[in-house]
C-alpha cells in the first residue's frame, strides 16, 4: 500500500476508460466511513457518469458507498448521503467547494485524488476551486490525472499539483484517432445549416454530435432541425439537470440521431458507436478539435469528423492539420455552389526576369543599333527615364537621337 501511494500518475487516453477507478475500489478500506477518494470532473454530466460507473462496479461490494455531488441538484440530499458515510466522492469543483465550506465534506483522510479532464477544469475557470480542494487534502496521497491530450498546459498541471509523476500514455501525443476520416466542406455562413441537412440526408444512419460555439446557436440549430423533421435535440447551459439527463438518456438509447451541443456541455460525455462528429464551427483551440473528433471511431469502428469551413476559417483549418500531422480532405456539396476569393492562399505569380542591361558598364554608343533601341526602352536609369518622360519621346525619336549620338 505504501509503495502505491508514493507514485503520482498522469495518463494520456484518447478514449474513455470505464475501469480506470477499479484500483481504488481494490485498495480502499470499506470498514471505514471516511472519504478516502475524491474524484473531480469539469461537468455535471461527466460526474454523474463516473459516479454511476463506480456504483456498477460496487454492486457486489455492499460496504462501499459512493456520493456524487454537483450543481443543479439538491444540496440537502447530497449532504444527507455524505453524513451516512461515503468512501468515494465524485463531484464538480464548484459544488465540492460549497460542501467543504459547509463542513459537510471532510477530506482529511483522502488517500486518492483524481483529476478527470484537468485541463478543461482550468479552462473553465476552476483553478481557485482546485487549489481550495487540494488545500483540504493530506500531503501524503496519490494523485491521478487523466487527459485526452498531453499538452503544455497538462504538463504544467503535473508540475504544480503532482509529485514526481509517472506518465502512462495509451495514445500518440496530441493526434486524432486513426479510425476517423477527417473531411471539410467549404461553405458560406448562410449555407451552413443547409449543408448540415445535406450531410444528414446523405447519411440515413447518422448517429452523431454537432458542435456549435454558443448556447444561442445550439438552440437555434436544434430547433431548426426538429422543425424540419430531423430526429434531433440539444444540450446547453440553459437546461435543468433533469432536462439534460432526459436528453442524454434518449441519445444514449439512440432514440435521438443528432445531438447539438457546445463543447462545455458535451465535455466528458461517453457515448459509443458515434458515426459522425460535425464541427458547425471550427474550434479556436486545436486540442478541442482532437477532443471532438475523438468521440467517433472508437473500439475499432470507423467514424467521420466533418468541419464546415468558411472564408475566415482557412488559417484555423491549417493549424488543425499541423496539430494532427495529417491533411484534412476537401469534399464538395452537391447542389450548393461555393465561390469566394480568399479561402485558399493564392499562389504567387511567376515573375519574369527583366533584362538587366544597366549592369553593363560599357558606353551605350558602342552597342549595335538594335541593342541600343531595346536598351533605351527597358532602361532602369532614373535620369534617362525622366528625360524621356519630360520630352515625351517616342521609340522612333529615341532611335533618331541614338543615331546622332553615334555620328
């Protein structure tokens, strides 16, 4: 037991691993009602999913209790569950801090701290909450960090919150899933929704997630799809927890074929057999693209990651390609003409080399007449050009002038 506690571990996984908390179940003391493991996740959905998975594994461990804490649900019910005794607590940072302040959650006996999607927790502004939670835990504990990418931001987390961690990587760093085909369509902003419908129509068995940037856009796109007869719905921050659970339950059971979501709302959602991930807008961060596309093409299945690219998205597309270390295939949309300048960088025009006769130091009068005529027409000497322009000389006049100079 002591040897295990010495080592902190950070794990890079491109896919979700349901069994990653099993070692904790094997090692905790089920005769004690103290909290021995605290598992933090960035979103309510992910916290609920982790809590339910652990409860399933504890089916034949009657003395092991699990409490899941998150905002949007009754705090009183969560406090009552903690008072009855729970060895494992799964929660979001915000609600965990609230319970600590109320003295309902005590972490003085914690032996395991798990940071699930730690990079996203920092992105969502939970840095202060994480530090407050860590301050309540003992110095001697094992810290486990899980992430889909191993970016500089994750490495900085390991240096700050972990003690000489061991890296376990089950995927190449920062690359997309190999079973995913990456495609993009060139579209105008006004045609994005029409192209989205074409994608759904051309794939009758579509089962995927469409990612939008804002809650407003998420609601607008999902409402349009439902009005047009598509089997779709959305999850976003304006839904209550009960409504979000209901939508996700229908989607997991494939009663919904298309889910429209923001990155925050969909973070950590674990749904199998997705055929498509559609980027209604390209994300600003290349790592987010990896997170999105990694939701399809799992467990040996094939999947498509499709991006709708507008005139201002070309640089973002190139950045994603550089991050993935692979090209993203261009695909045309039948029936929709896309023609605008500036999407692809223009190739520089070949510049014809000018004849540089000025470099020749010999007097012009020593050259044959034909060469002199050509030389005067192409001459780069500023003084000569001024004289020609001021006198408005024609080529014939220049030639006559040349004859006189030769004589």
